[in-house]
C-alpha cells in the first residue's frame, strides 16, 4: 500500500474560501472618488481593536493609506474604544500598519506617485476570523462628476418606480 503525500498546509485555515462578514463600507469614498482598482490588505491590530471591529464600531470616512519606509499605513480611521476594555485599551485614531507583500506595496507606491491616485479604504470585513481592508486606488471626482452621478442615480430610481407601478 502506497503512502499518500501529505500536504503540509492542510491544517492551516484556508481564508481564500472563508465566509465574509462585512463590517463597514465607506460610502463617502464612492461619492468622492472614481475607483480604478481594488486590493485586499490585512491590518495589524491590538486586542481591543478587533473586539470593537466585531461590534461594528468603525468609521472609515476620511481615512486614507500612505506608504512610508516601504510599509503601508492606514491613517485617520476611527475604531471606537472597546467598552469592556481596561486601562490597556487602544487609541481610537492611531495609525495602523497594513499587511501587504513588498512587491504589492512598491506597485501601489509607483501608481500613486505617477498617476496622481490615492489609496482609500473602501470596505472593512472579517474573513476567516481576520480583519481585512479593501483598499481602492482612486482618482478624485470633480464637482460636475458628482452632479452627473447624482442625476444618473435619480433617473435610475425614477425608472424603477415607474416599472414597479406598471407591474402592479
């Protein structure tokens, strides 16, 4: 009887197909920016931060990511203080390190520097028990672009309302 080859990675959790629980979506980013591409990044957190994230007490409005010294940092993201925490509770607006491969960070840095793009957090979710952040490579919208988006949304909403009336 032949011995089967064992996979040395089979005991580790497979986060690739794990269910996703969306914690928060940065809707303001979709209003203020054109999203050119997205990338998933992990976040380096302390104990009470992940507990606050699981409670859903996170605000990504106004947050952005910067590359410093070959590392990517999330700035201005508010994770509320954990209610049941003790004196070792975390700072709500502290800068958090984003976990990406070095090659990915270098590619993002190059795109941001040459094309005038910005890294904006779009979504925070739990995947396989770990907090993940969906970063968008975004270009700022002008005021007339925002007006066009609002007009398109109103037309779409009006069409749906007419179709619903017609079907009843």
